[in-house]
C-alpha cells in the first residue's frame, strides 16, 4: 500500500501502513492478515455528563479490543478531543504487537473519550470516568479486558474506574492497572514507561556507541507521565536533557536543564514548561531542529512528518516514547538520512510490562518491592530489544519492521493454533 499524504496521517493510518511490510516479511497467509486487520470487538458509547454549570454535555467514547488470541485484551484509556474510532483502533492494534513483542500474556485494546480533560473540573472528570466505565463494563474483566492510563488520564482516573466497576462486581483490583499504590497499584508503575524507554536507549547506546550516560544529549517533546519520568531517570544516569516542551511551548539550555527542579515545577506542580526560568523559550516547532544525540517524542502521534520536520531533524536516533509519532514517509526520509527510529511498541512497552506485573500481583494478592519490579522490567526490555536487534542484523530491515515481524508472527501462530 502506498503511503497517503504523510501530514494527513493519524495514529490509525500509520499503524495500518506498517502492517503489510512486516506481514510480507513473514509470509503471513491472507486470511490471517484479514483477521489481524479487523478488531475482535468494538464498542462505541455515549457519555452524558452534567457539568458544574448545570448543562449536560454528551461525549463519545470507545473501547476497542483488537486481538485476544494470546490473553486478555490490555490497553490504556485516552481522554483527548481527537480520540476517534480510527485512532483508537490504531492504538489498540499497537497494543497487540507490544504485548506480543514483550512476551506478556495479553492481547491488545484501547479506549478513548473525545473530551479535553484540561477543561474539566475534578468533579466533571470523575463523572466522565464513572459514566464511561459503567457503559463499557460489559466487555471488561480481569480475564477479558484490563484498562490502564494513557494521555489525559492518570492513577486517580483508574481509581474511579476500579471503584465504579467494583460497585457491580465486588472488589476487583485486577480489572485495571496504573492504580494508586494504596488501591493495589504496583510500585514502579507510574515511572515504568519512562524507565523502559531509558533501558532500551542504554542497550542501544552500548551496542552502537552513541553517548548516553556520559552527557549524551536528549531532546524530549512532552513532559507528562512518559516524558517527565524519562527525563528524571535519564538525568540521574548522567544524560543531558537540553530541551523539552509541553502543549504550551518549550525551553532549551545547551548546558543541560536542571531536571529535578523542572520535574517539581512542571510535573508535580503542573505549571507550564515554558514558564521555567532556567532556559531559553522555544516553540514546539523549533524543538525538532535542535542538534542532539537522541530525539524523544513523548506526546502525540504523527508529529514527525515529511512536510514539517523530517528533513530538518538533527539527531542520531529517534526514540518513539509516544505512540505512532513518526509517519511512514517521514521514517523513510530519516532512514535515508542515516537516522535510526526505535519503534514505539518496543521502547515504550515498559508501562504495559509493569501493568502486567501489577495484574499478577493483584491476582496473587502478593506485592513486590520496587527493586524487584525494576529488575524484572529490565529483563523483559532487554530480551525484547535483543530479539529485534538480532533480526535487524539477520534480515537487514528497519527496527520497526523487525519488531513488527516478530510480534505479528507470534500472534499469527496463536490464531493458527486456535484453529484459524
Ligand atoms: P500525558 O498526558 O501525561 O502527557 C502528555 C504530554 O504531552 C504533556 O506534557 C502535554 O502538555 C504534552 N503535549 C500534548 N499536546 C502537545 C503538543 N501539541 N505539543 C507538544 N506537547 C504536547 O501523557 P503520557 O501518558 O505521558 O503519554 C504520552 C505519549 O506516550 C502518548 O502518545 C501515549 O500514548 C504514550 N504512552 C504512554 C504510556 C503511559 O504509560 N503513560 C505508555 C505507552 C505509551
């Protein structure tokens, strides 16, 4: 399939486009391609909510289960004005590949509500969450489908989801991951995606001699759960975060930003990154053009594209901490320019890996230490990284194609063994 206009591609289109390249590489039979392109189950719901001023808003919500051949469906819930059915399906599909690549016994799902969470009061956010949960509860369950946080949602939102589900079904902590620790969440879950991104980069840095710990320079778009924790942990290991941004703009300091102070300012106190005093203000467009070793998109999908920035990016490696940040056309341009792209469903898998650990702990009613969680995460990330690296070498393909071929091969085998 030819790539459509790159700038017009959303996460859904990006994921579909990458599918055929990998399916061809492993000679996937046509009927399995058709099964894996189609969601197992897709639910659209209305989410009516009484706002603080007395009016009713009716939002649209989705829960899409892409595939459950390898285990219960697993995937986050996103609150974002552009979270439509197409995007949610793309993200659900990515979850199937991610859980397969990391060898955890889950399938893939995703949920979304088309709402700007930043414009909601805390009470309105809770009302959206409880109504959405009650409307999708019919397809959830610890052995059916287990949500988690994503953009615009957090541990508090997962706590309301757990409470709403438990009202009808009895206390069921394994129904959702990314919960607060005091409600059965796992130690290390909040930082897990950022930590996993860092582990993948450390492996790559060692193999391909790119500086990381000793002052390797990183530019990070997005300073939310993934970006802020990645920056904090990478800074603590000796990497230099020279620029970062949020939705309102960014800051740049070639000597390296004071990340512990920025973490307190922007992540803990929720102030805007651009208001941080220690650094030069930059726009999100300028951020892409900064020279660095590692460029880490950790916000939205489709942000690296042919029309806006693929020709102007000046890094050695793009690390896809966000889901689907690079369009296929942009990836080709980057490849031709000698810039490697480490794909999302490998590098940002730390969150779902520790979500799996959380689910295991909930089912066993036995809790792990933070160190044990981190050690087990490192083992999982390393194993997946090595399998992809070796396939890149053996088959001379991109990191994304190698990772997809491994992941899709496992799902196709599970479908085949089920009788398809
Ligand atoms: P978040 O809501 O906590 O943070 C998102 C950040 O991106 C915020 O700083 C926000 O201001 C910024 N942002 C939003 N729009 C922007 C724009 N137009 N330009 C620049 N910055 C912008 O979300 P998150 O959980 O950190 O997720 C970030 C990305 O990582 C998403 O693509 C998500 O799907 C992916 N992801 C998250 C997890 C997880 O565990 N949270 C796991 C895997 C992948």
